[in-house]
C-alpha cells in the first residue's frame, strides 16, 4: 500500500507538492481552506469582468530554461495555452514626457539615449546588465543542499553570465541606481516599480525576465492557470479538498501523525507538508512552534527594520470604452491623496485588454496597484478589527481619489469609470493567512542579513516538510512551484530513494 502525504494549503506550492507526490507514487490529499485552489495566485469575476490578482510576469517560462518543463507540467503553461508577451515592462510619465522599458532592449536603449544623451554611460551600462540578466535560471532540479559539488559547479557555470549583474547591483539599492541618472524622468522611472531600499539587481533581473521572453503571462489569467493546475493534480489521482481549514499539525514523539481539521476530524498521514505561509505554520499550526522555527527565519521576523515586508492596495475599474491610450503598467504623477496615512503622489494603471474575452463587449478592465509597507498593513489590520465601517469608508475614499487621479491624467475616461472592487494588504491575510499580507517573501535591502534559503525541513519533526514562497528569495510563483517539488524530493531522500522527478 502506498504511503500517504497530506498537504496543507492548495496554493501553487501545495498543488505542486501534490502533483509530484502523485508522480512519486504516494497517495496524497491537499486541504485548502478556501473555496477555490490557487491561494494568492487567483482572480475573480465582478459584473462580468475578470479581475486578476497575480501573474504580471512568469520567470524563465520559455523553451530553453530549466524551469520551462515544470511550468508546462504544472498545467500553468500546458500545451495550447497562449502566452502573452508584454510590449514593455512598464512606462513612466512625467511633465508630458514618457519613457518605455520596451521588451525590445535595443529600442528602449535608443529612445532613452535620445531622451537623455547626458546619461549615455549609465544607460549603456544599464542595458548591458539587463541583457546579461536574461541568463538567470531558477534552480529547480533539486534543493541546493542536496546537490553535490559537481552539480553545484554545473549550476554555477550556467549562471556565470549573471555574475556581473550580482557583482554590480547585488549591494546597490534601487535609490542608488536612480541617483546615477541625471534626467529627472529616468530617476523616477528607476524608482517607479520598487521602493528605494530594494536591491537594484531585483529590478534589473525583473526587466531581464521580460526582455528574455520568459516573462509572459498565460492568457486566461491566474485563476484559469490555477484551475488547470488543480486538474493536473486530480488527473494524476490526487485528492483536493476545498473549504476545509486545517487547525493543527499533530506531533507525537518527534513525528507528525497527521493533521486536525477545524471540525475536529483527525487525518492520519505518513508525511505532512505545510504549504501555507511559514508564520502561520509555526505560530498557529504547530503547538510550541517557536521550538521548531528555523533560526534564519525567526531572526528575520524578529528584526523587521532590516527585513522589510511589502504588500499592496488595489482598485479595479470597468472603463466604458476600449482604448490604446492606457496600455501596459503606466506610472504618472498625481495631485496627491491619503492612503493609510501616507500621501500618494505617484500612481500607476494597467489595462487588461490582452484578456480579450474577459470583459463585456466594448468595455475595458483597468487596475491600480499601490505598494504598501508593513506599517500600512498594520494600519489596515487594526482598522478592520476595531472599526470595520471606517475600514470600508477609507478604502472607498482611496478608490475615489484614485479614480479622480485617473480622470485627471486621462481626461477621456471622465464619466466612464465604474469601481468594481477594492482590496487592501489585510485582504491577503484574511483569505490566505498571509503574514503581514505579504505575497513574495522578505525584501532584500543593503542591510538585509542575507537570508537566502530557508530549509524545507523542520528540525525536531522528522516527517514534516515545508513548501512555499517564503523558502527562497525572492519568492513568487516560481519559488512556490519549485519548493512544492522539493518537498517531495526531501521525502524520497529521507526514504533513501532516488530523488529525480522528471516532469
Ligand atoms: C497582487 C499580486 C501580484 C503578484 N504577481 C506575481 C508575479 O507577477 N509573478 C510571480 O512570480 N509572483 C507574483 N505574485 C506572488 C505569487 O502569487 C505568490 O508568491 C504565490 O502565489 C505564493 O504561493 P504559495 O503556494 O507559496 O502560497 P499561497 O498562495 O499563500 O498558498 C497557501 C494556501 O494555503 C491556504 N491555507 C492557509 N492556511 C491554511 C489552513 N490552516 N488550512 C488550509 N489551507 C490553508 C491558503 O488559503 C492558500 O490557498 C503576486 C502576488 C500578488 C498578490
């Protein structure tokens, strides 16, 4: 009889663990508290419009990258699924001027040089490094700690071309990079996507992901991608149980015997994988979780000053027209409005018209996403729990201010925008148990104490494993995908079996 793997959480990491558990010959069940699988990678309908909450870009989602087979095998990029390539990473506007980070790097470089010849040296350097960062590979064959010297060397050689990017931008902040440019719009452009403190290599490699062609989005959106992933899991024989909250991981004599569901049912397991937020795992699911939390992770939670966290505020609108004047993500100045106690003077908007069949005829769906630091998450959390009416009123007021800013910048939208939905960083906690509403992992800054990989094992509980976005920098869909697979490889290793799992 095959052994049973119980997986907590039906987000990408949990579904990935489920898919590879089935492939490895285990019996597996995924328990998801929400009505639909996908976790943070999701979307929903409002008044006939599809609102997407997640994939703005994939990473290494192209033939030739190691990760491609896993993207395909997961169902996210199944055969026949069209992958939309963005024309540009984003566009920054200021005082009537605009600069595009085109996917076509030569075009982007040429236009930037025309805009600011005085920045020639830094522009050339910038594009040289973006091009090099197209060589980024997400390690995905096996966990780093399971690689032998030969495999580590092979991986190092593969990433060799990336080395100058890490050397040059690995200890430079986005703000430092912006300061190198003389043209005010170029300074703004560098800081539009990520806050000043983030390490600059994150920005360079994000752009490289888009320019490489491996950073497209699966047409149909995040929700459809997750439903395909869930189908892939079920077709392999896995069982997905939704609407079921897991209350506890039961531990006896340094082993987990299974999980306890919210309704009191005990589910016996040979192995448990917690594919939920790590804070939730150690704080809520495990009794005395402090005993077990990996020290690297604990240090980071305990030192928020040097390990900042981020989430975002969103507003989605129906636009009663089709337009090419609002396209990919576009940043622009606005008069200023209050959001969780901070004055917002820079806005951004994105038109989802590439999802052609996902809005009513003749309309468009436009979304605004404003990054919010941890203190603003705490603001929304407190407001929700102390004065829900004010929470609702404040988020509605912010959405009205956002709408005004859009109408001022794009006057042709006046009278044509209708608010469809608003959500705050606290929403991610309420729906997914996401610590501080985070949907990647810790943000790396110059002061970050180099938290790299969090072990996917739990010291002291030998048959409990972890998966999810918090285990590998910089988090996101690829990390969730890969760490789900790694959890199964760790189980196989603990059994002394071969760990190669072919997609
Ligand atoms: C707005 C936004 C944009 C993003 N854009 C991108 C992007 O462009 N590219 C990219 O790579 N990434 C992006 N991400 C990040 C990406 O969505 C996440 O990193 C990834 O989905 C995390 O997957 P996960 O499985 O690790 O965690 P989660 O998605 O959080 O999954 C955990 C699951 O566990 C469930 N759960 C929690 N507790 C319990 C419990 N007690 N019992 C049962 N079930 C439980 C939750 O409901 C959830 O379904 C974005 C995220 C957001 C929010």
